C-alpha cells in the first residue's frame, strides 16, 4: 500500500504511542522505515488548566474575547512504517479525504494589504512546501526546529509566528492557499452593539462632531446628545414596522409612522383640560439613520425587494426565472396556449367606412414547444369560451376554408398542418366554463390553466400579443402603442383608423406568417438539432419535432369540429330559401330536395344551423337524409354580402332600429299632409258641383249624351283617349293620331327651316 504526503488518516484507538484522532502524513521515509505524521484533531479535547471558580474581581476586570483562539497543532510523531501499515490493514487507521477549504479561499484577493500579507506568508513558509527539505530535516534532527529558526531569522519574524503558520499548514493542508488571511472576520462585522438597560457601556462608533469639538476645548469627550441603539428601541422599531402593511411606503414615511406608533405615545392635559400629545424631546427617540439601519441591516436584498411591492407583482415581474417557457411541452402539438387581448388599433365598419366600431378582441393560440402561432381570431365581442372555440376552429380548419371565409389567400406556414392539441393552456375563467369542459370532453383535449393573476406562467402567448402590437404600431394608421399610452406620451386617434375587421384579420395573418418562418430560434437548437439541419425558426422547430416523432397529431372530422367549436342557432326554411339572421342561404341540395316548394305549400320549419361569426358567407346544417353537414352559401338576393361579419350585420340592424322612430315620424308626417290635400280637393269639388247645380236651368243630358259631348270637346282640345263605347274610342284614337302627325310635321318643318 502506498502512503502519500499530505494525506489524512483517522486513528480510532490509542496505540503505538499515538492518541486517537486525525493525523496528516508529513513524510513517508521508505529508506528509514519510518512515517512522520502530525496530530491535527485529537478525538478527546485536551483538558484545561487548573479548575476552580474564578474570583468576582477577575470577572469584572477581564475582557472577554469575541473569538476563542484556535489551539496550535503540528506536533510531529514518528511511527514505524510496518506498524502504520498494520493499523491500516486492521482498519484502526482509516484514510480520509482532504479538508475542504472555505469558498472564500478560492476568490481573488482584492485588498492590497491582504494580498501583501498572503505573499509574505508564502515567502516565509516556502521551505516547508518542499517535501525533500522536510525529509532531510527530520532524518538529521528528528524535528523541524532548525527550519523554523532559519525562516524566522531570514524574514525577521518570531519563531512563534512561524510556528503559528506551520500549525495552519498542518490543519488546512500543505499548500500555499492554506495561508490566506481571514481579515474578513476581523472586528466582528455585522454584530449588534445595542446598549443594555443599565447603560454600562458607551455608544459604539465614531464620536460626533460635538464630542470631538468638546474634546478640543474642554479635554473630555462628554456624552452624545443622541444615545446609541438599545435593545428596547430595536424591539419597538421592529414591532411598529411589522404593523405597516406591505408594500411598504418610502423609508422616510416608515420612519415617521414608527415614531408616531411607538415613541410619541405620551399624552397630557393642556390649559383647557383637553388631552394632547406630549412633544418629543431630542434624544428620547431614534433618529432616521438608526431606524434605517435596524430595518435594512438584518434584512436581505430579496426581502427588501418584496417589501416594496405586492406578492403578485413580485411573482410576475421581479422573481428569478425558474424555468423555460417551453418547459412541460415534450414536442410540437403537445400543449397549445390561448389568450385574448384588446387590439391596440381602431377599426371601421365594412358596411359604412365612416363608422368607427372601436378596438377588436384578438385571440392568439401558440404552440408552447416551437413558439409557433398555430391559430388566431379577430372579433368584436368580449372574451368568452364561444369566441375562444372559434379561434380553436381556425387552428384546425383547412387553409382553403379560411381563405374562402375571409376572402384572402390564407397560406399555410406550418407543415404538417396543426390539429387539436393534447392539452390546452387557457385562462382560469375559460377553464371554469361548463361549455369549455363539455368541449374538452367531446374533443378529448385536456384543459389546463395558470393560477389567477399569473400571466408570467403563460408568457409565450403574451409575447405574441406584444409582437403583433409592435409590428402594427409603425405601420397601421390608427394603431396605438400601449406602453407609450400608459405614460401619456402619445394619444390615440380613432379618426386615423382605416382597416375593417376582415382587413385586420388579413394583416395579422401576414404578421404571424412572417413570424413563423423567420423568427430567430437559434438559442433553442442543441448540437444534435444543428447537425440534423433544423432551421432556427418556429416553423422549423415545428417541422423537426414531427419529423423525429415527438409531435402530437390527431385526425378529427371537420363535421365534429363544426359541431363542437362553432356557435349554433336556429335557421328557418321559407318559400324564398333558408333564412338565418335576416339573410338568405342556398345550396344545390336545398334546390334538389325542393325545400322552398314544401315551405310554400305546407309552411316553413326550423332546423339547427352552425355559423362562423367572422363571415356571413356560409352556414352549416345537419343533413337529415345524407352525410354530415349541408354547406349553405349566402344568396345573391340576401340583405348582406359575404365580406361582412355577423357583428357588423347586427350593427346595421341596430342602426336601422335606432332610425325606425325617425322614419315612422317622417312617414306619418307625409301621410297627414297628403290626407289634408285630398280633403281640400274633395271640398273644392263639392263646392263647384253645388254652385253649378244652383245656377243650371232646363233639362239635363243623360250620361251617354254627356259623355259624347265630352269626347267631342276632348278631340277639339287634343285630349287623350276617353273610355266609352267602341265608336267613341275609335273616334278619339283617330283624333289623337291626327294631332300627333300634325305635331311631328311641325317639328320637321322647324328643323328644315333651321
């Protein structure tokens, strides 16, 4: 067995003149068959001097040391080598690992004085690091007295100092690092020096300016006006500060409250017999610096940060990062995060561009693993599970269907196309929705949610909202920067808005399309992914995850998605077609089965209809005589066009309702005026007949004779046909044609003369 220089061993029993304890091997002399070792930790501490009770006078006069002096070690023992090996084989001597030095020993020495002391110690003890010199001194003299004496003479230090350094080397190890000074422990830094009740000791610290001036004038220091911190003051300060709720006010406000709560408590009577507070006197309460030291000295930096804010804000914005945003998502499609926000842009109506319809609600769904945007939705109604379900439908719908609904080429940026995830991370309000639970059970998707007021745990989708807002701020008219608006550096201008809901949806599609293909995700690639040629973008991570088999995909019929995710209302089959929310829809199946004929003959009927809130272009209804759903497109004779949303149609209907009272008033006014005019005509006719009857004499012609006279008069005056007998009509027509021929002849003659 090999014995090593500087190795530690523990002797369990007293034997061969060695006491039980921990030993360090200094020299293993194979030629002399001897081992020299030093006892550094005895198993039984050495007994103190004489016992007995100290005198009372000694207790009063003797000053106690803050740190007990460590006992000196380093006495060498010689033992035969074969005996040493026998102890190892009998397990009475067990090898130990080297002592671990404090972490401060491995830090660079920054203080110049400490560095000079360390270098001086290393120069003094340099011969003791040489194993051959140690062996030579022990073989010749049997001890190290000559080496210690030579080192003391060479460096002009005492042998006691050299012996102290040798004790340090024996205890910590025969290397230069063991000789580092521990000036960081000098002076008992951080120790409290509170005054006791008996005030036997003076205030610690630097003398005040008044005391130093008094020393120069009178020759004595005198007492300070402001006493030092006492145990009672410290307890009262801490108790008063605990009564102040978190987040704490400023330090100056805390100081004032503490003095008011615990130090300004005495009351007295004034001249009028009223109870008033006694004025504070200087020296009877701690000053601001003393209170500040009590509140900050024994408080860690983390606790001081927590005192300045609420617990929720600390966890959201100030706590240390505990993981990555994609933690818990083993691959693409395993977990989607959904969140909604109010878009920082004002929109206009598709019906009338002069209408400003306000700010939209934007839903974004992000794959947690790849950070790719897998779906989004823009609407005008408030956040709810109904609109969240539509955004999930956008995630799973085909690009061709979305392109038809939104009137834009909604290109696919993720390959393969996203499907329903294994789990969906949503807000707590959506998680507690009964409709959400029912939908999750139908589609076999697990719903998760983060704790209340903890958006930092769903930060990946929150970042997407910021990206969309930053992208539109410098590009879209009417967009606002929420961060600047918060500081009132920029006010929003709704009149500058230009986009409709459909156009804003198309704009966001391009934003997220570019993001999925170009966002830098190089920090997500490990060495194996780089070797596999993964493109450093969200789309690249999505494709690679499915390529290597860690992605999640699940086939789902489109009819099941429509029935589970889209809102449902009742449509009615009428003689004109299928009517849904004031709009008409048609389909070849409706025409072939002649629904309108049945409705006209037997009356209409209602049927369930699923609709996409973002477009009135189509609805779906179950096919009772076929498979899945009937796809009904909006009719050309409908009251709405395909580019409108159902919210905008509802706006138009509401606007019409608002104007209904004005229209009814206008109609009534015209009817009343017309009725009055008709009454005036009737009254005038009655007056003329009455006057003619009063003035007429003789016999009156019958009806036929009177009509013949009227026709003859009309022919002479050029009046049109007057209905009567066949002869009278023929005569009237002849007279009319003659009149027109004469008129055309006159017009031709006039052109010729011109």
